[in-house]
C-alpha cells in the first residue's frame, strides 16, 4: 500500500467521496471541498471559485472526448473540458440538483441518479427524466450500471430497476434480492449483475437466479457501498466498517485498517482571567484545563445539558454556558439553570454576550433574549430583528448590539433596529460570527467570506483575496491586532495587508475550525472538527488535544438515509443512538462490542418501532464508558 497524506501534497479534506481515472492516468478525486487531480507528482484542486457547481462532489465520469462530469450534492452537474466549466441544474432539465450517481452508456448518453428526483438522461442536447411514475423503483437512486445488452440498471432505496429503453423491470427482496436498499451495482464480463446492499450483503443475478453473499460467506460486512470488478474478473467490495473484501468466485480475501485514535467533539471555548481554558463539547459537558490538569462538569454536577454550543464569562467571573436545553450559570461553586420556563426565548443557544450594564443577551433559534438578572425580554422579527434564527451577537463601544442571523445582520441601540443584508453589501445573509476591532469596524463571518463594515462602506474578503475558506465560523483578534478567521478549510491570519493560512499540513488538528480564543500570553487556541489545536510563539502549531472521533453524517440534511462514520481506539462496547432535542432517545443504532478500527452505521429516519420521525434537528450521540460525543443531524421528510 502507498498512502498519500497532506505531507505528500494532498489537500486537506474530510472526505474523499468519488474517484475517476482519465486516459492519461491522472486520478480525479471528488471531495467535500472540491475536486483534486493527481498526475503522479502534483496535486491541483478545483472548487466553486474555479467554476465547479458545488464543492461536495459525489460522482465523477469521463466521456470519450476527455471531458470530466462532476455530480455534486446540491449544485447539479458540472462539465469541465480542461478550460471551460459548464453547469447543468434543474432549470436546464436535470431531475434534481442532488446527484449521487453517474455513468455513460455505450451510445454516449449520460445518466445521472439523484436524491429524490429520479434519473436524468442527457444526450448532449436534450434531457429526459424518469421517475417512479414511469416505472423506476424509487426516486432515490444511489448507483447506475450498464450491461452489454444495452440495459441500464439502477440501484435505489426500494430495489433495482432495469430499463431496456422501453420497458422497466423492478426486482426487490421478494424476488431474491438480498435487501431493497441498493447502494452499488457492477456488471461482470459474463453479464452477471452484482448488487451491494444496506445490511443484506451482496447479491449476484445471472438473469434467472439470485445468489447472496454475506459475512457468513466471507464478506467483510453486510453494508456494501462500493463494488469494482478488475480485469481478471475479481470482485472487490468496499464495506462500511469491515474493510475491503476481494472475491475470485471461490475464495475471499479481507483487507482492514490499522489501529486508530479517538477525538472528542469540542464546539466552544472561553478563557477566563486566570488563563484557564473552558471547552464546551457536544455530549461530554464542559472541560476545564489549567495547563496541567483537566476537570469535566456534566449534568451530574449541575450543568443543564451536556451539549454546550457557546461559553461566555461575565465581569464577575461567572461562566455562562449555552446548550441545546437552556443556559447554565456557574460561579465556581453553584449552578443556576435557565430555560424557556423561566423566560428564555428558546432552549437552543448559539451565542451569549454581556453588556456594560451586566445584562446577558442570548442568541437562540427563536429570537434574542435579554436577562437583567430578574426580568427576561425577548425580541423577534416582529420587533425588528432580521431573522429569528440568531447565530451570533456582539456589542460595540457605544453599547449597540449586533446580531448575526440567517436573514442578515441587525443593529439595536436600545430603541431602534437597523438591518443589513446582501443588498446593502453583506457577503451573505447567514452570519455565523461577529467581532469588533479596536477601530470600531465590524467583521462578519458568513458562508460567502468575511464582510467588514466601517459604518459607511462594506469590504468583502473571500478565498480569492487569501482567505482559507469561504465559510467562516469564528473570528478573533490577537494582542497585536491581527485578525484570525476559522473557516471550513483551515485558519487564516490577516494583518490588514497580508494573509497567512494554517491547515492540517501545518499541524492543525482539523481544517473545519469552529472557534478561536486567544489567551493573555497571545497563544491561539483553535477548536476544530477533530479536537483542539494550540498555536504559540513562534507561530507553529505545537500541540493537538485528541479525543473521540464521531464524524458528521452524510448527507446532511437527509430525507431517506444517512451514513454516520466513527472510529474506535480500543476494543470496547460502543453505543450510538439518536435523540430528539428534548433529550429523548428515539433510536438505538449500535449497542455492542467492537474492535479497534473505522466503522459506519446508517439511519433511515425511523424510531425504534420503525415509524418515521418528524422533520427537524436530531442529535447522534456516541457513548463509550464515561465518554460521549454528539453531532447534529437534520432530517427532512
């Protein structure tokens, strides 16, 4: 095996989702941050700034003329001829902009399987769409293959469909298929159809007889999202958690990963006057670090909820923790909890700020709440707020409050409201974070870069200017006045003229950076998708704090099926369950002993009784002993 990492030049991504090899031997990798091509020596990356429709590239095909076709999750299909980029979406005739699968048939037609829209065929000029009403087994199409007889085979959420150009034929479990959830399809040189399923193993179909292969047969795992057949006719099956299985028709061979490590999800950070660091986790409560020792506080100690999204420290040194079930105040000895029953607008808290009068302001998903110590006051769109989902809050030197929402930015001077949107100069209306510098400039982190507002003019900075990534989750200002931006693709430092970027290749624990804090010595602390990173002086990332590793599900949001990946650092009992925002467990996905390694599990949006849950936000929680980690999942029916 030859492994490629960031030290070899590989760009730092969370996922490699699709792979294709062109006629010159170049490898094209579809990732969650664009497309990367490797010629054997050099790596080159293309993303939305180059012309790609969306950075999440779920499928890649290459036609006879060498054009690359990229199916994206949300942006449609993009064609790249080596110079020019052309995008096709639902407005052009594509069934759906969420594309899972793509192939080219013997006549040069392109077929795209979508997430809920069915299948689209493109002959270079015209689009034709086929859905369930036409004969397709289901509109969620995960895989496509063409046999030597001109038939096209589609793996769907509810079986396999064969289309001969006129007639549709569907096969399901009742016909002999191992499972109705079909993720992958391949056709061997004898014309047999091989189907990888969700939980049922692999099915082989010769046109008359079905044969099933499972773990008891020698397959690594019964969840099979990928199948490839080599030039010798050997079948290779990529599984969830079990590794890779090879099958020559008689014997099975298995390849697995080596041992790994765990990382715990940390989402928020604050540093008190004693330089003690406070870390809020999703599922593990709050951890305090004094430079030597760690101490953790959970609901057993008095915390209202173990999913801590934001932390603020008031002038008296009290810590305020915003969670998914309310707010906790901790004075060092006693805990006081506040929820909607006390007057809070909503229990899901995204940001907290304290004004000069000691009032606490809470950004929630249902407006803003002000608490003066006795009375609660809530402000919503009816009062002048730009949007009720409020992600960030900051207070300027004049005492005005600035709220970042999903509908723009609002300024509140105590009496009057002023709203700023993209039409005014804001780069995007979804504002994750706000920071105000010593000159009074407001800096807004959005999904389309950073916006600076001096009170009159707006200035926008994006990746084209030097920003690491356009999704900006955190902004901090160091002791020298430099700005630090946490993005979806690393950290950027900006001194007003020059940009410097740090990624995993420099030692950063993860490229998705959710929070930044700077201590009294000027050290930078970064909360990333896989742990905590510390940046001292000279500015070299010298230490990462590793915890658990439950990865974000894909796709997210979803409305049929989503994949949850995780990693174990030792043989242990692991439980993975789905909770609603009330903290009620609705589905147990895993509750068993597992060995060291990488694993995946899937959720279909149902509870333990098999009943579909309602649309909304859910929490996927992994527990191992006393350790827990969680991720947000959005389900759309």
